[in-house]
């Protein structure tokens, strides 16, 4: 699974992840960036864009998305898959 597939697995209308305002905003920002839509309009819920998904070396964003993936029974792409598909 690559990063685009991972982000695409979060479907609109699925209350399991949309109930979190932080995750909701971060997923929508990621979907827009993948589509080439860049916006400077964001709230404090999404301060680091894609870094929030643990793609860079920082621990707290990775912990955030890993815990949500566990809760939602989703599998994150591996670092190797992300590098291979970038």
C-alpha cells in the first residue's frame, strides 16, 4: 500500500474517523495535497501537514497516527513503501 492508497482509505461519511476534528482536518489536507490543491488556510489542528502522518523523523505525529490506525483497524504504509512510491 502506498501513501495515496492509505489516505484514500479514509472515506467521507465514515464516522469512525470523522469524529476526531484533528484527524478529520489532517486527512482532508493530505487528500487535497495529493490532488495538487495547496492552501494556506488551516487551523491549529493541522500545523505540520504530512509530517502529521509520521513521514519524517519525529515521534509524536507518528504516535498520533499509529494509535488512530490501531483504533480504526487500518494499516499504515511502511517507510519502504512510501519511499518506493514517491
